[in-house]
């Protein structure tokens, strides 16, 4: 093997005259008769190689006389057969490029005149070439041959970014006294929120480990253990339904601190965000603004507002109640005795779209109704606000219902001629969610999302705080913890919470937690909370979540016991590491930032996991599969059963 002296990204004019060795893959191949040009690629770059029949002769002859098996003629014969993606090593002398400089390459001033060649391995015919300039083949093919896909320079850059990001992360937290502690991957099944992956245990028949959704309870127990400040870059596992930006296993930067309240955690994490962005992008992040959950829902219809554009949603229930529009009036009848902001109380939410009258065609606004329906609303009422000889007036859609209150709508919403008004009437929960989704779609349609700048920004960070402790699960109707069941109520809410009647829905819904999220450009990059360190509060949470004292003991005895042995006040947070990298690399596809990702239905197309296992292996694990492929085929229709799922 020709052990390399340099990498393919390293050689410059200062190396001219030196004899060097490079290793890498054939990136391109051009045969000009007496000359063969090869671009040799490794992780660091590309260098032009020249196999020059004239120039190489003397060196080749010398080598041949010395009995070298790579002597000139043999070498030219081998070079002649090289093809893209063959893996080779070369030795030769660096000279100034004779054919002129290639300004696009950092190594573009020089070339290596090859005097020795060793072919390490020839390639089979590659299914595609790892070239970022060519149109990418479909993702399925790339995932299947990930080793080729990862050779693309842009993927190599992702790997390097990820690696650097973990180093920068550790650097900050280690400098701040955090201990890196590994926690188990074979864990206990605990109802923490998401569905779990289970692992059957051979030695304890009928028992299962669960893969951790996060090391939440271990990190809390580490605080009880006196670790004081913990960090880990760890893998988390959630068996969730397919979503484009989710993976069944993903990476978190997991953190916990003792003897702190919310403020200290927020300060430490802002420091981290600043350090991280400075190191990774050279950008100074200003202090991160804060917004309450309620304001986020009121003005953006979502708990992770994208503040890169200034579209705001408004509650116009009071005005809408005075119109003759039945849709509004019916919606406002819902839960009218419930408190304001209660999820089941009727509201009418409005979104003013400046300049929308021209851009948002009927076809587009019809699409908005479909979108709103997907989120449970009846549809979207629209009206244009158009110039008129007498000033401006509502036109089209629900205009006739708004016209009598025109001046008041104009004053409330700051309407200007040329605007479009979009309105959704439903319960607070439904209307808020639907208008929030609509706001994002409108931003895309109106071209309001700023394109990335030179350093990848704009970076609009936001803390969202004061979340409700609980929400009702849409399917089961049961209370679930909005963050997780170990999140404490905000300090001023503790007594109210402990005293709340578990059957008083409105009271439970109004309890505010000590949770906090960091949002970046509309995506949640971190979430955490002050934890419960008091058994009475923890038991009440379990009771609300429908766990009997026996069930709570069975699932969480270790936590409840630990809390009884001098638990310090503690709080923490976790950053979605993959999400951070997605932001840095400017991609919406989480699979682009993970070396070996899974498809949306959790398949690894390269290794073909998951896969059936032999019956004997199942028996050893005391597991019997009830899966019946024939019955499944009959249920799905034969055509569907075998078709490949999308990544
Ligand atoms: N364990 C939480 C999660 O994975 C984060 C935290 O509260 O620290 O979302």
C-alpha cells in the first residue's frame, strides 16, 4: 500500500517539485491519448493526477530496473482501465498544471504526475455517482447504497459538521462543570409519552426492556445522586407514527442541573446557543427573546412560532359575535360559559394578509379551507379588502357579513386596501391550531420566508415559556402531560395544583408548568422544565394521568423512592441534535444529517432492518409472533402488500 503523505485537499504551489503519495477514489477520468487525467477524491478534496507517457518514462524505467512491479508500462496499462469510484493509491511529483489553473478547486494550481499506481480495489458498476453536481438519484437508491451516497462532498460536510458540533457542545458543557454520564439503553417500560420499542429478555422469560425515549429519569436520579450538572449526547428511541422530520432513533444533547430554577437553566442554555453558533457559523446571537405559550398561541396559533415574518393572528370573537354570519355565531355558542382561552370555548380567529388580495387567488384560498379541515375546522371564511371610490370595502367571500362592521374590523386589524382577511371560527383549540397552520402556508404562498443569508441565517431564536401542565389527548380524551409527567408546576401554581379537584377540567387546564422550549425559525430545537422533586406533587400528576397508586409504584417506584431520599431541586433540558444540524446544513430532511437513517416507516434500506428472525431465536426469547403475512395481504389487497414504502 502506498501510505499517503498528504490528502487530496492539501496540495498547493508550495509543494511543486515534491514527491508525494495520495490515496482516494477516482472521481473522474479523461483519456487524451498519451495523457490520462484523473481527479482523485478523498474526504478533504480533489487533486488532479496526470499519467503522462512522456514524463513518466524515465521514472518508470528506473522503477522497472529496480524490479518494481508498478513499472511504467504496467502502470499505464492499469491507469487505462481505471474507472469512477475505483479506490487507488498513487505516488508522483507535483508540478504546476500544464493545462491551466482550475480556479474552482483549492488544489487547482497543481497536478500530480504519477510514477507509481496501486489499485486497492476495483468498483462494481456503481448504481449512481457520488457527485453533488449531477441530479441526485431517488432517496431510496441512495439509502440502499449509503456508502456511495456518503462519499458525496456535501454528505462528507454533514458528517464533519456533526462531528464538530458534538465537540463544540462538549467543550461548552465541560467548561461549565457538567459531567458526561452514560445511561442505559436497555431500560424499563415507562409511560412517558411516546410509544416504546421493546426488547425481549431471554434470561427473565416474559419480560421486556424498553429502549429509552430519553434518559429523563436517569438524569433526574443522577441529580439525586449528587452529580450536580449532567450532560450526554445520547440516542433516544420513539416508536412514533411516520413524520418527515422524525426518526425512530435520534440524538439529543441531554442536560440536567441541580439547585437551580428556570432562570439559571435558561441562562446556561443561552450561553450554549451563543457559543455553538459562534463556533459553528461565526455568528453572534443576541439575547433570546421570551414569549409566553399563551401569546404564542394568540398571535401565531402555534407553540413554536416562526418569527422570521411578522404575520399575526388575532382573536376577533367580540366583533364576529355582532355580525349576522351564522358560522361565527354558532361557533361562538360553543363552551360560552368556559373561561377565556379555554380549549373548548368558541372563538373566531383572523389573519390579515397584507397585499393578499392580488396574490391569493380563489384557487389558493379554496386550498386554505382544505388545509383548515385537515386540522378539524369547518373551513376558512375569506374576504378581500379592496379599494373603492369611497375608500375601501370588503369584497367577495363573507364580505357582506363584515361590511356593516367595516370600520371596526379595519381599526381592530389595521386593514389596508389590497389585504385579504382569513377567518376561522371554532373552539379555541381547533381554530387556533388551524389558523396557525394557515399562517405558515400563507407565509410560503406570499414569499414571506426570508432566504438564507451568507452565514445561513436569519436565526430567529425564541424562548417559549409558561406552557399548560396538561392537555387532553385528542384520541383518548385523557389528560396527558404537555411536556412530560416529571415537569413541575410553575412555582406560583404549586398550591393551586395540589389543591385542584381532578374532576375540575377547567381548573386543571389552566395550571401553568415550569416548562420552557427554545424555538428556532419555527422549529423546536430544545425543550425542558423544572422537575418535580416533591413526592406529593409527583403523585398528583400520576393520579391526573390516570395511574392508580399501585400502577405508579409499579412503573416508577425507583423514582418515587429516590425522591424520598433528599432530592435536590433540579431542572434540565434537551436539545434535538439532529435538528441543530439540519439548521446548520440548511435542510428540512432529517435523513440528510444522519449517517445511517431509517425511512419513514423505520426501515434501514441498506442493512434491510428490521427483518424476520428464525423461529428458534424467537423461542429462545420466549416470544411468539402473531404476524400472519397471508392475512395481512388479504387485508391490504395483494398489490399493496409488496410495494416498497417511500423513505
Ligand atoms: N426528556 C425531555 C425530552 O426528551 C427533555 C427534558 O425535559 O429535559 O423531551
